[in-house]
C-alpha cells in the first residue's frame, strides 16, 4: 500500500492507493495520510478559519475520522481521495475509497469500552452524512454547516439526491 504519496488532482487530495489496509502496515518512512488530509482541509479552509474557526475544527475532525475509517476498513485496489467544496453556509466533504461496502455503524451501548466504531457516528453528529456506493468504490459525503447555521429539510433532501461522486 502506498498511502504515503499524496497529490492534489482536479481540486481533490489523492492519497495513493488502498489495497488491503487491514493487513498491510504503513511503511515507516511514509507520510501519515490522515495528517496529510487534515492539512489539506485546513489549507482549503484558511479563509473560513478567520471568521469561523469552530467550523474548520469540525470539518478537520470529519476529514480525520472518514480518512481513518477508509484506511482501516476499505479493501480493494484504488485510490483514496478527499475533496472539499466550500459554500457560504456549509462545507461539503467527499472521501472516496475503492470499497463499495457501506459502513455499518455501531449503536451506542453496543460496547461502551470499544476502541473503534465511533468515527462514523461522530461525523454523523457533526453534520449530514451519507454514503454513495458505486461500481468502483464508495464516496462518503459529509455536509457540515457553519456555526449557527442549519440545513432546511429541503436542502437536506436535495443534497442527498445530488449523489455526486
């Protein structure tokens, strides 16, 4: 697995390939892909940080959780990519990996002491979250509103129907 390579292509961060992250450790000399993704998000949101630092913190947390989830659980050959689209009232985050399996979230109380299984629910608490499987993988979409903003029901439905990969 070569997740140490990172490049920006067509406005999104591409973090190498994901082959079988559960069985293949990261090479010691490679860059930390989660750190690279967080830095990318911070750089995209640098202007927003001046007026809404809490929003940037939420987006960076969502990036961290979704990229970590993809690295730990996505199986298959292909690229892991991160893309952010900044809107006046929210940021739309896309994390694409080569595994078309949609994550099953654990319910609170299943195992209160578990060290994993919290990432997707955390992102779900930060904003609107949904997954779009495709023939070549899936894209996790997270729409995180700016501080003090809320999505209307119409906006939520329109965003989910959008299903941009």
